[in-house]
């Protein structure tokens, strides 16, 4: 992400977070009728203890200086989560972690899975699991994931990006009862990477391509949260098994490779695991 793109991302993020808050939620009077949803800039400045002019410049993406203390006050005023605070600081200070140790080339090699990680995937027999890298490229999956989602082995390697597949593959769009909720979980993770690796121009290029190819991408991206490990309940309507409910847990593998396991655990007290067993163990016709 170049300097101008970083400031533009900072501006968009601040505007989005401000629009999510109501005066009542931060202890301010409602006052006169508002033309747009959310707090006004002057109200955020008041809550953060900064001048309205300074905050306006910050939100406009101007190249101004902000101390950690002042930025933390802005984060508090906007009621940001820990992940959202990290994202804000990365954009404001141009300080993504790991920037100098990673390649920013578009053809960055796909990480290989270690034998131990391959064993874990195999052992999670009835928990569909997908392993992805910091660009959300799918680098591993187990048999359960192939049965519930799609057989990623049939997808060309260069197209195995979970964000791209969510918007391009009809079977994935039909799978989730609430597809936007399903996609938003992955976008929240992607945005956390986007802020962490601020110098990698690949992200800006990928976002431009997604916006150009999929009209429904940009609105959902603009509304997306920031989360390194969202935990949500997902309900699927599987073509063969019918209704299936999973608890999504996102786990990161520590080490040089920035890999993430998205583990879908069958919801307790649901017939999901039994249905999954039947899918996996059904004889091949």
C-alpha cells in the first residue's frame, strides 16, 4: 500500500466507524435532525479531546502527525475493538508488522504445509478446515471441507483465493443461509492483514480487481469489520445434506509462514456431524 492509498484507507475507515455510532451510545444528546447516520466529526473530536479541525484533517486523509496518545483517544471515542485499534495505528503510522520480511511481489510463492499441519488437517476428520495465507490464498484443506464447500483441488492454483471464490463461485453463494454474514467473516480477517502489511501493493491491486469484477464486493468491503479471529455461527443449506450448522474458529499458526486455520466445528445438539459423516462415508458412485 503506497502512502496515498494508506491515507485513503485511513480516511475511509474513520468515516465508516463514525457512521456506526449514535449519540446515545456515547452519552451525547441527540440534538437536531441529522442528515446522515452516526456521529458528527465535531462530536468525535469532543469525545477524543482534540480540535475539530485536526480530526477533520485526519479523517480527510491529510498527511498530518498524530501521537500514539492522541490516536488512542480517537480510538476510544470511536469505541474501537483491539483489532480495530491495531488497524488504525498501522494505517496512521505506516507501521505494519512483518513488512520488511515479506515479499510484495504478486507472484509470491504459496507456502507449503508442514507434516505436522497436514496431520492436524487429517485428524480434524469431521470438522471442515481450510488453511489460508496472509493473502487469503487457500493452501490446504481436509476432506470434510471438500465435501461441505467445494473440491479446491479442482480449482486452478492461481484461483484458490477464498475472498475471490466467495464472490465468483455460485455454489459458495448458495451455500450460506446468510451469504453476506459468511463473506463478512473472511473480509474481517482480510482487512486485518490489509492493515498489518501496509507496504504490500498486492492488496491494493487485489481490491481494485475485486471491485471491478464483482459489483457486490465494494459495499460489503466498506462495511467490513476488522478481526484477526472472528468466531461466528454459520448456517449452511448443503445441496446433499440440507441444513448444517457450524461454529467457525479462526486459529493462527505461529512461525515464519503466516498461516491461518479456519475450523468449522459442527454445532452442539445439532445433527450436523451425523450428516457430515454420511457425506464423507458415502460410497462413490
